[in-house]
């Protein structure tokens, strides 16, 4: 992954925007590599921006579970 020094969005701002914008240029033309890796209680996916060619990793954490058909939980 590339290491760019200037971030347009902080990690907190990136999460608040739902991970839908590049944290470097703040544009919406981003894509994942199609592979989500997992480990105990967490997952991650490599991301990139089509506009500025930045690369970063989205990180996910386990927040709970639901069973199929349980719409209220």
C-alpha cells in the first residue's frame, strides 16, 4: 500500500462519512479489492481511490450478531 502524508479526512471523519469517501482527496470514486480478510473479532479490506490512486485499509470490528429472520434484533 502507498503511504501518502496528507489526509483530507481523519479516521473519525472517515467513519462518520460511512467509509464512502477517499480519506486523502475526499472524493467518492473508491473501490475495495473484493477480498475481506478476517481474524478473531475483526475484519479488514484493502481499498483504493480511482481519482488520486491512494490506498488504505478499511477495518471492521464485531459488534454483535443476528439470526436469519430476526428483523427486530
